[in-house]
């Protein structure tokens, strides 16, 4: 987008290109600069792992009112060559001049005009005969929730790497369980669309024992999904460039079969008693972070649409099974209230393994630094 008015949030072409790439399984990086110089290099670099190789494609996105000319295509090709990038695509909804097409052939640059871009974007939209897989937005509360959450001195935990955001497919299967033609229960079971695992369940009507429910995903049904395009991310996450979309491998049919299995486990019902009137697919944002202090690191995985913690390695005391209340500022272990000491001089939180005691009578707890 050389010489454009404002490289701001309204870069429609860039956003469309990013959506197209994400759906194809690429991670995208926007407005890439050339080294330290902060000069513009290309608008988007999309990369995707294939086996042990990483495929990289560079995009230049023209949003101006005229056609892109040969000199601009040539400049793009030179930037790519100097960076050792073999694949480049120039996107211009207003089209290209004749010499731009000549240069593109000469340097092996692909050109996308409006028709080509539309064709790509159409592919993201699911065909009409399928149910539209909605995508839920990331809750604004996620950033604060995932960091210092739940520990007195949690702020000493720092991000060890960029947070990862994955839009992961989940199937919500409505079920009805009947016995001798009378409805006994109605509810929903949630399945992970990648590995087919059941991950939540809930009842709307009736009673059913042994229905597995984690409470992690059901609330997602109350959020309005967006369709056709990836939703906007909160600014804290948008800059991380590590957004992926996981492809669903489970199907409606496998999900329906699993519903019957799950329901029949817990009751003496017959397979004919189970019906699944509807299965819907939702893409739910899942954020993974690594938090570090000293040489310890803790992983947290958050269902980011409604902010439910799926996995949190900081929740269990490293010395017993109790819930944690602090991080030891000497060794980085997370510890419960009973295993936490405060240095009486500098007030640092310590674990019982790192605290030192001074004085036989008063037994003053001190950190190693204050003990001397
Ligand atoms: Zn403990
Ligand atoms: Zn310690
Ligand atoms: Zn101290």
C-alpha cells in the first residue's frame, strides 16, 4: 500500500487477504517492516508449516483509486528477491495496467484483481446448503484474566512467548432422549471438532444422571456468532500475529453417533430412544499463554469467548494438592497459603523450601538475600 492515506484499521483489502490466508491455515503478519529501518517492506506475510518446511507468501495490497503499474510490480518483485521470498501476490481491486501484467509474468508475481479476490473470499463462506459455522469474538476481558489471575503476587509472572490464538471448531449437538415414546430429557452435548472429544454438556429439560458437563463451553451458545469473516480481535491480541484456524475433522455424522454412545453409557436406554434434531458448528477462540518466572513456566489455556479457564498450571500448589495463593519470588514455584511465607524484611512471597529462619527464639522468616 505504498503512499496510502493512513495505514489504519480501515485496510479492507489487507483484512480480506488475512481472512483468506487464515482460513487456508496460514499465520499472518501485517505491515511487515524491513529490518530495523522501519521502512515498509510488504503488507502481509502469510506462513504455513508443511511437514518440516515453512511456506511463506508475501502480499502487497493496493487500496488506491487507480490501477497498479509495472514499476510497482517490479519494485515488489525486487523487495521479495532481496528478502529471499519466492512467492508474492500483488492485490489490487482496481486492477493492473498492461505493463504490470508484463512485469508480473517476467518476475513470477501473481496478480489478484477484484474478481480474483472475491473468488477467494467466497471460498471462505460456507456453501449455503451447509449450516454456517459461526465464529465467536474474543472477549475483551481475556487479556487481564489470563495474566495475573488468582495469585496475590501473580504480576511477577511474565509472558514467556507470544500468546497463541486458535479458532477451534466445536459441535453443539442437541439431543432428545425418550423412553416408551415419552420424552425424558432434552439437552446439548458439545464435542471438539478436531479430535471428536466430548467437552461439555447440559440439560434443558428432564433429568439424566452421569451427563458429563465441564461448564466450559455451554455459555458460548448465548453469544452472537459472526459469519463470513474472522471477527476483530482485541488490540492486545491482534498484534501477536499468531492466529490460526483449526480445521474440523469430526463430521455431523460422527458427532451424532457419539451422542448416542454418551447417552447410552449412563442409562439403560435403547439406541432408538435417542434423537439428534440439530448439530451446529461454532468456531470458538482458544488462547494459550506460557507464563514464566525464573526458570519455571506455566501454561494456561482459556476459552476466550466467555473467558473460561480450560487449563491452568498455576492453580495447584507445587508442594501439595491445595489451591495456590502466591508465587515464590525466589524459585518461581506456585504455592498454597500454607506453603507461603513472607520475608519479614522485604515482604517478598516465598515457598517453604526457599524461606530461611533467623533466630532460635523469634524464628524470623527471611529470604536468602535479606538473611545475608
Ligand atoms: Zn501447599
Ligand atoms: Zn521457592
Ligand atoms: Zn527479603
